[in-house]
C-alpha cells in the first residue's frame, strides 16, 4: 500500500518576480510524497495563477482520490501515470507531482539514480540560465551582478524593453535569452529582430500569443534567432503543431503532467527535428532535481528556481556558474526537510 502525504508551502522570492502576466513575491507550491515501507519518493507542483491552479485546489483533488491512490501497486511508473490521468482528469499539475514522486520512489526501489534508470549519462549536459524578472535597469543590473551566470534569461513585455536590454548589455558579454510570455505583436517583434541579433540574443521564447500560429510560422521564416514555444506547447498534443511555427519547444513538467509525458514529448520533438528545452516554473530543489535528471536529453535548460527563491524545502541539487549538479543517490537524490527553511 502506498503512503500518500502532501505539504503546502509559500516560498518567498529573493526579489519580486515580474513577467508580462504580473508580479509575485512568493511562489505557492505543493510537495507530495509516496512511500513504501522505508522508501519515500517526492514530487512538486508549483501553483500558477494564469493557469488557474491553486495549492488548495490540488489538495482538494488529492484528498478526494487519496484512498484510491494508496491502493495502487507501483510496479511501473508509466502505468501509474495512465492510472492518474484517468483518476484526475485535467489535473496536470497535481498529476505531475505524483508522477515525479512515483519515478523517485521506483528508482529508489531499483537502487539507481533516476537518470541511470533511463540509461542516461550526465557527462554532457546544457548549462542553465539565470532569469531576470522585469524591473528597472538599475535593479536588473544589481540582480545580474549578484548572480553571475553563463546565460541570462530576460523577461520582457513590450518593444520599449529594447532600451533595457542595451542597458544590461553594458555590464555583461554573456548570451541573452528573452522571454515575452506572449506579450508582443507580430510587427513589433519583427521590427526588433535585427536589433536583438546585435544584442547577442540567442533565443526568443513565446514572442506571440499562443493562438497566433500563422503569424508565428511567418516569424519563424524570417528569424535568425531560434524561436521556442512555451505557452504554445503545454502537452503532447501540441508538439506536432509547434514544428511549423517554432525552432524548438520548452517543456514544463508541471504543465505537461510530469516526467512520463515529457519523455514522450522529447521523443516526438526529435522526430520532428525540433530543439528541446526544459523550463522552470519556479520549483525549489525537489521539482528542479526532476528536471536535472533529464538534462542529458535536452539542448537547453532553464532550471533556476532554486536561485530565484529565497527559501527552499530540501537539498540535493547545486548550481554553480550554470552547472547543475545532483547527488549521486537512488531516485532524485533529494532530502526533504519537512518544513520551510531558508537557503
């Protein structure tokens, strides 16, 4: 019988985190655990307001189905995911947390780190970026200097932010990625492309609204900077459609429903010759470790949640100058503290 527990948290950001969709000072998140005897697997689902997901809503769904989950015999995490998909329809965030916990527990049962269970080698993995939320130029420079990184991801919301990018460029020669979270209009981003190239921008993430498929296809045809889908690529069904309009996709474990569907999305993207990135939704160590174990499969990664948050709930992951290290231990290799703790 599976032991099912959950732990809600409100984790404070080091700086107020602003994107085109709003500002947050704290990241609500739900940690779940699945246990068998003395082994416990952990998973995480951050709550994201613009996806209409709350921690309380996930707890209510979990409480309603908890008795059925406890009776599940975990012999195959992929079958467990299919069980959860039918049990919790349209609850991808909660399913993701349970799926990650299931993989963590299963890998512990097999006495292997999760990446080794997948037959992966971490000798060659991409570097993570550090994300700069929208702020004044002075404050963003302060953040940049406080967190040296080989790559900076910069949130933007309109064409006037080009001045902000030039101000930041005076203080670093590191590559820039920009993430608009659907904020631009077609003509606006089209006219900015040459200047973004001069700025050393090497990726543009979700420049247009997720409904603007034809405009994205036209933008892809003229952009020398790779365009990556985020809001346009939520679940498996979106991957194929992205191939015509983007150069790559950004997979979020929380949005797609966990590790199990993410692996299928990576496989599909490779068949379609799409680049593959995996992104953060401000996870702490537990959710970030799940991403870290999949990094050998990725071209790019954005796994900086533990750098953005002032607080954490566990240990077992370290980031130094963009290099993501994990503990060489069975499962995710994380230790959950059990209560909110400062970093």
